[in-house]
């Protein structure tokens, strides 16, 4: 009997941890934190401060996790309509809105506190702006306009800028370049995802491709244009003296590959080409940021 109770408690704990993992969108959160850490590593000048780097990683994790959780609270009823999201804890009522709300509030407040206390006020402000824009502007706007992608790209581009500010304490050309690179990158990345999941998004009333008609040449052409724009932006760090020419060449090659895949999507308008674009776009951003850091060493 005692063993049965202990086993049941272990199972319940494991299930609860799985639910919180889904609420945080753990893989997405860690990816976002990685871009912030790389922003710090690109921006540091007088040696890496482990306390600052740890505060950035922990504070960033808490803020991003909070935003992802609030996103699911707001979209609870819509998540239940989509195949991709219908098993989330809030969508299935395995977790109450109250429980998720308390959890997200604690995470958000703690994250901003850590950024402000162990880094600087500007870092805390960027974390707060990111949380508000993603949770309370981008999330509800998704049901009304594809302009939501533009709004969502703002908090999505803040992490490397946050890392830069954590390292240097100010926003300058280097930080703005990292922001611009991640901002523009999100359009081909997210539109590729929206192309693949178009039918699923429509079940919840989301129309996130730039064309109202969905998978059209217009949507694909805009994807090509934004992919192409990444090529000159990726060269800016070299011309402002932030990195060397090797990382510039690598970033340009990555931009060309991304554009080539976007062109293939334009030619065919097929889901399989959107998947190829989506998968490469996932690795494009960390690869380019990592190249900037390595070339700086």
C-alpha cells in the first residue's frame, strides 16, 4: 500500500513537471536564452563576467517562460482547436488558469528583478518590454491581423540586444545590428512555420501568412524579400569593426542558402519546400551569432 502511494505521488510529480515543461515551451525558451547569451558573448569587451552571464541566462529564462505561459493562458480555448496544441495543460484543463497565472507572475517578476538587480536597469526594461509585447500585444493580435507577426518580431528580436546591453550597459550600433538581424530573420522563419501549419492555424482562427489568401505567390515573394535582406545586414558587424571577414562570409553564405530555399518555395508553393526553409531557418540564427562570437575571439 505504501509503495503504491509513493509510486502514485512520483507519477503525479512527473506529470506535473511535464505540464510545466509544456507551459514554459522549454525548447523555445532555451533557444531564446541561447540568442541572449550569444548577444552577451559578442558584446563583451573586458572579459566575461560569470555573475552577469548567469543572471542573463536565469533572468531571461524566467521572463521568456512567463511570456510563453501567459500566451497559453490567453489562447487556452483556441489551443484546444489545433492539433499541434490541443494536448497542452491548459487546453486539456490539466492545469487551471489560476495556477498558470500565479506561476507566470512569479516567473515574470523574478526574471525582471534579476535582470535589473544583477545587470542594469536597461536590461530589466528590455525584459519588461519583451514580456508585454509578446504576451499582451502579439498574442491577442494573432486572431485579427497578420500584422501580429511584425509586432511579435519586436520581442523576438530583443534577446541578443538584451545580451549586448548586459555586456555593455548601453544600446549602440552593435546591439542594434544584432536586433535588426534577428528581427528580419523572424519573418522567413515564422512564415515558413505558418505555411506548414496553415490549416491548423485556421482551425483556431489565425491567419498569419502575409497574404489573406494564405499559401500564395505573394506570401512566398515576401518571404524571399525578407530572406534576401538578411544578406547585407549580416555584413554590418564586419564594417563596424565588431567581427572579422570570415564570419561575414559565413553569414552571407547562410543568407544565400536561406534565400535560395525561399525562392524554391516561391517557385513551387509546396509545403515540403516550406518545411526545408523552416528547418534551415531554425539553425540559421544560432549559427550566424555563434560565428560572430568565434570570429571575435
